[in-house]
């Protein structure tokens, strides 16, 4: 099975109205989230990553940058 080794999430609270984005990494999540809940999240991400890799058409990825995910 694959394993998530690094994770960076950009979080922006829409309710805070114009708040600055917060960057949350895997070590911060490991300290803050219940271990069983984090394990579920990481397992879901592994499957999502495997789907992305399986659907790779060989084209280079879009330029790296931050973009909104809806």
C-alpha cells in the first residue's frame, strides 16, 4: 500500500472574510488530530492520489501554484 509522507494544506476560512490563508503540514495535523481520524483522512488521500496517478496522461502537470479548490 502507498503511504502519504508529506502533506501541505492551504486553509482559508471563508467565514472570517478575507482572512489570510493558513498552511497546515502533516506534522501539525499529526499533533492536532485524533490518530484514528487522521489515519482515515490519510487513507482516503492515498486512494485519491492513486486515482490521479492512474489517470496521468503523460502531459506535464499544470504550473505549481495555489489555486482554489471548490
